[in-house]
């Protein structure tokens, strides 16, 4: 996986994280391994063990203090994309979520990544969408999650924006946190 360059139609330049990742040999010695949450499932732990560089690169895009809570190869073992979700518990009372959707195909595809907080008062979604050859995101929950249970992450990859969701190469919706 290479997070070195992000190609997005309509995107306004490279992010600072993308610039840092463009020169991995300079920063590789300084980077520490991204932490994995103690409650992460076996699949997430396997991805973290098999592809430490990708897990660290996605965590670097999210920023300091993020812990991997979930990773999934999509749509299946073919791994056209990989979804990474992280949490930052820096205030110790709630966590701020971050997600990165990696394009493992190496060619530009329409991608959409969103985090929607499940709150009764005022649910909010944050979305990154466009034609990306590397990744969509990172997207963050707008505030620290007071209601982590059942917050939703959506990752969609299609050949073009005009394709229906039914024709999507990847169409994954999942809950972050525990849901009843």
C-alpha cells in the first residue's frame, strides 16, 4: 500500500500527512507502531500484524494519539480496499473517531467515506467523497463521541459517482462501538 500521493478530483492540494508520507524513508525511523485497542477483534489484529505499514500510515493520517479499533479488507479476501477506524481517547471520558478507506486497486475509483454519530439530539455526518487512487478520508467525528454505541461508518467504492450503490464494488456499512 502506498499513501504517498492522493489524487482527488476537486481536492485542494495535499494534506500535511500526505506530504510527510511522501518521504517514508525519512520518517520511518521516527514512526512508532500504531497501537491496537485491547478489545479489537481477531481480524483487526491479523491485519495489524500482516500490514503494519498500512496501519501506521492510516493512523498517521488521523493524527497523534489514535488507536486502531477496527480494520477490514473489502469486499472480502480480494482486498480492493481496506477500511481502518481509529479512536483517540485523549480526554479519557469520550473518544473521537477517525476513519480512512484505503484504495488497494491502485487506480482511481469513486470513493465515499463517512462517519455518522448516532445521537438522538442532532445526528451529524462527516463525509469525504470523490475520485481517489489512494484513499478517502481521513474523516472524523465532529465532536468527541458521547454516544459511541452504534455510530455508523460507511465505505463505498464504485467505478464512477453515477453508478448505483447496487453496482458498487464495495458498499460497507458498520457500527463503531457496541450496538444492542
